[in-house]
């Protein structure tokens, strides 16, 4: 078990402050999604520059639906960036994920780009960052930021709820930060994500140990859903009192279970939320 980098304030105080600010940002964010043209699209990259980066994968209908509530999408960010920096969030996740210069990293559910902004200098010009999401307005904010900051190595990618639409075999590390509980088709998304991973590629999931309806994912439920698609757990680290980072190795495209085999595995061993 590990904890976030220490700072002058006590751990319980930092966690309380992060959670309180996150609640305000997360639950105040509905307006952004509801807007027909987000502020990020004005003067930013054109809508044309925001699109899929890979061909369509398998359809959602080929996979079972999850047997647990799916959280609503309410905001393009977990909480304020200065609060996250104070907690040392990015450094800790990047360290656990072993992200190095030259890697291709996909931030699935990137929102307005807290991780993308920090990945850009870490992977460097020889590397690549895919800032991916399914909400065009959120990607508009990210594209604006990319243009303003003149990031040389970022591609803003529009995916679908069941398909990240990333380039086949193009990703070393995929991040899912505070978003797994919002995925409405987890089996399809994980299966299609495997197409985008390089051999040995890793999926890094940060979430809260809470019911999915409360913007978290119980670890047992997470493991069950990933195992059904052939992902192998490599590490599990508790990073705050109810927060964890779980790292999985993606299955190779030749060895992953077929969609029919995923359905059979889920029927035989249903992945259900624990009773509360
Ligand atoms: C709470 S925000 C977190 C944003 C960012 N990762 C962060 O940590 O600040 C969740 C994000 O996940 C995105 N999202 C939800 N379902 C998704 C899916 N199936 N594929 C990609 N992104 C998704 C939402 O649009 C939203 O931007």
C-alpha cells in the first residue's frame, strides 16, 4: 500500500479538501455538457481536427451490458488542478504507470486535460499523447488548450462510449482517471481498447472505492469486468483513504477472448456490485 506524497497539511485534511472541491467541480459541471457549443470551441481548433483516430471496432451489441449502475457524465474534470498538484496526483500515477519519454499514452476520458498537460513534457517530442473523450464540448476545451500551449505531440480523439477509436497497436499506456464508473459499455470498450494497445501495453485505472452511482468502482467489480475481457492485474495501490490505482496488462489481440466468449464468461460469473 502506498500513499500520496506528503505535504505540510495532515493527510485527512488534504483528502477532505480534495473531496470537497471535487464535489463542487464535478457536480457543477453539468452546464458544460448541456451547452450546444462549449466555450472551448470558440477560437480553438476547428471541430474538424477533433475526430476518431482509428477505425471502428466491434459494436456494443456484441457484448453484455454491465450489471451495475453507470454514473452520469457531469464534468470534464475531477477537481481543481492546483488541488491535484498539491496532492502529488500526477507524479504518483505516472510513477506507478512507469511512463517514460518516447511512449505513446492515451488518456481515455481526458476531459479538459489535467493529465494531458502533464504527459506532454513527460513523454517528450519522441512520444505521443492521445487526449480522448466522448463529449465534443470537452474535447473543444482540450483542443483550445493544445493550441494555446502549442503542444507538439497531442492528438485530440473523439471516441464512442463502447470504442475508444484509437490507432491499432499505437498505445503503450492507457489511463482511465476518475472515469471507469461512467463507461456505459465496459466490456466493449475494454475489448476495443485492446486493439489499440502495443504488446504488453498497460491500462491504468484510478478510481474511488465507492458504488458506481457515487462516482467510484468497487475493486472486486472492476477486477471481474476486466478479467472477463482477458486483462491481467499487475498491481493495486491504495493512494488515499478511498482511492486506488489498479494496473492491468491488456490481452494481445490474438489471445483475447472473442466477444461471444466474453458474454459466456459474464453469464457464468456475473460481475455485480457488492451489496451496500
Ligand atoms: C469526471 S471526468 C474526469 C476527467 C479527467 N480524467 C480528470 O481526471 O480530470 C470523466 C470523463 O470521462 C469521460 N467519459 C465518460 N465515459 C467515457 C467513455 N466511454 N469513453 C471515453 N470517455 C468517457 C467524460 O466525458 C468525462 O470527460
